[in-house]
C-alpha cells in the first residue's frame, strides 16, 4: 500500500472512531472534550469534524457543541430497512418468546463484536433489557460464543453472568442453505430463571426455532 493510500485509510478509520464516540448517553461534545476522548490532536479533530459536516454526519450547533448530523437520518432509515427480518422469522421470534417467556434476540457478527439485529421482548415484567443495535464483545454471552466459532456451524451455548452479572442466556446457530453460520438466536433473562431444568427446556425450544429460521432464511429487503 502506498503512503498516501495508507494515510487515507487511517483518516477514514479516525473519522469512524470519532463518530463512535457519539452514543445515547453522550449525544453532544465540546471540541476540547472530543479531542481528549479521541486522543487525537485538536487540529485533526477539527479537520475530521469539518469533513463529516460536509457529508451531514456531524453538525455544530449554534452553542458550539457538536452532535450527529441530519445526514445520519438517511443511514438510520436505510439500516432499519435493510435489517428488517422477514415476517415469518419475526413470527418465530414471537412464538419462542411466548413459549419460553423470556426475551429473544438475533445477533450477527460484525468484525470483533456481535450486534443485535432483532428482538422480541418476553412477557414477564422482570426481563432482559436491550435494544436492536446494541453491541457486545465477541465471545461474550451464549450468542457471542456461538458467533465466535470460527469452524462454521457450531452448536448451542449457555452462559451465566455474561455480559453482566445476574443475566443468563442460551443461544443456537442460524445457518444458511449451505450450512454456514449466519447468526445466533438467543434467549436471555435473569439467572434466577435459568436453572438446569429451564436451560434444558430453553435449549430444546431454541434449537427447534433456530432450525425453522434457518429453513426460512434471513434474507431481508436489502436483497
């Protein structure tokens, strides 16, 4: 790779890292705080912010604080449409959540993390709380273990106390027509409801549901 190409790639990665600092809990930043959090030089931060503003990804408010730009609305809508799972798959999630009375999630692997792309909340008042788009470290929790299986198909996995204390989960692989690992289907809830008997029942229901989803396919509107 040429030096100028390497520099361009580095700038793109820095811009992505800068955008990643904007979260639900930190929607706006002052330039000095953004500089400190990113570890970049102030001149670099200002240059990256200006570039992102040109594409509508960031926006400097009248008070000088920086927030996500209106251009993000297009990307958010596009992602929501692209990752909207087929209705037959959604129905499987609803039935599984009702049968097991716990929250059901579908996770996919994205480089070094797993991302929740679909969720069906369980009917009980005390339940797992998460959102579509949440990221977890690869290998964390039952879904992370399923997706961290480089061999391809894998099997079911169980976790307790991951990714946070008091939470347990059971996960099974979702495969494509050629048997390749596509996603992980997981049931998650309070550890107090994941004893040996419950885990065995969850595993049986989850395995059947993941096989149904594998047969239906995860093809989305993006295709």
